[in-house]
């Protein structure tokens, strides 16, 4: 075979190999494309899966809103109770009552301040801080919360508790724009006044006798045992416990310094004049020892226990209480007379 023949045969084989290589490459690319298409199709959510995912997300947001609305009452109880402490402290420091407790309560409740002054008792406990914490936690799970409190009101709903009511606008949204709720909720929470200091004592004793509101362990049939055992009544006086009293002002009236207004939710204590004397305070032995009578300077017709009864010599109650068997501290059993 000549050199030219051999050269032509080599070129032919090379061309054949080249064509086979191209075909192999095309087949390989086609197989890879099919594989990638199948793989992508397996990983791409179907319309149904996307819809289920959206439903699940919306349900999670709805659950978040429900849990938040339930938790508002816990936060209100904490912020409300501490706000009352701050308001009483503010009154005590000023030495004067506030004619309108509501505005300063709102400021303490939301911001932890009164007239711009911060109160330590409100640190990390305000309702405003609570909303900030909830919003921060919500963002961690892709939820935006914008909540604003409006129309806060206070009302005495029992002698021992105050009802806090407010409206709150709530805008809840998915940070990816999937869903959004705009709603307004009305919230009512009952907050106990027990263990809060009575502003009447704070103001009228110049802060020397800060009397904490503690409910009496006695009912009106337990103050006198037998003919003249007054152990319970003396204990009531010495501890200056509080009892329900329809002739007396309520806690909210006490915050405003309203001593002459009576309330079906009123409370009253018996002033221990020996304690006032020990603190160097002027003692009015001519007044009924019911706290709102004693500190009001309003003259009343009073009754004193008979001579020789085991009670302080200065003890007397006003006629209004003496004539009411449910609120006379059983003084009528002690040979009491007008005095």
C-alpha cells in the first residue's frame, strides 16, 4: 500500500472516531438534561404542596395572635399592679393626692414614668416593654407585630380589686407578605390591690406610717367573744387591717384623696392612735378611729365602749357604723354610750 493510501485510510478512521465522539457527547448531554429535569421536578413543590405550606403558615400566624391575646392579661396584671405601687409612691413623695389618677397611671403602665420621672418598680415591667419583647420574638419566626394601646380606663369592680380595660389595635403580618391581620381587641383584666400601700396613710402621716392594704382575718361576729373578750378587736386595731365598708371610699377614691365619698366597694381600717403617737404625730382623740373619718376632720356623733372594757381609752366609732350590725365591730356588746 502506498503512503498516500495509508494516509487516506488514517484520515477516514479519525473522521469516524470524531463522529462517534460527537454522537456520544450529544447522548451524554441529553441524558444529563433528562436527569436534571427529573431531579428538579422532584424538588420543585407542587401547587398543592405550596398551598399546604401557605395554609400551615397562616395557621401558625393565627395561633400566634391567639396566644398573644391570651398572654396580654398576664402582662396587664404585672404592669397594672406595679403601676399602682408607682402611683402610690408618687403620691407619697409629693405628699399630696392626685385629682385625676388615670393619666399618671397610664404613663406608668406604658412607660414606667410619672411626670417623666422613672420608677424603679416599673423596670422591665411596663406594658410598652412587653409589646417590644413580643415583637422581637415574633420577628424571629418571620412575623411582624404592631400593637397600640388606646382608651385605658380603671374601675373598682370589688373592694379588693380594680378592673383595667383598654382597646388595642393589632397589625400582624408575615414578613414575606403572605398574610396580614388588622384587628382591634378589647381587654379587661382584674388586678388585686392587696399589699399596695394606702395613700391616705402615706399622705396624712407624712410617710411615717405606710399602711399596706391587708384584708382582715375577722368577720364582724368575731370581734367580741363572751361579755368582753376583745382580743380580736385589739388585733384588728394593732394591725390596722382592712374590711369591706359601704360607708368608706374605694381604693381608687383613696388615690384621689376623696375621703367623703362612699362606695359599695369601699374599704376601711381602724387607726391605731398609739402608733401615731409613737411616730410623733398629732393624735386626735376626739375623732372616730375609722380611717376615712379620722383623717377627714369631719365631725361625727361617736360611741365609746363602756368604762373598764379592755380597749384603748381613745377608741370610738361613729354613729353610722355603731348603728349598723354588719359594721359595728361589735362595739354595741361593750356597753357603749355616746361620747
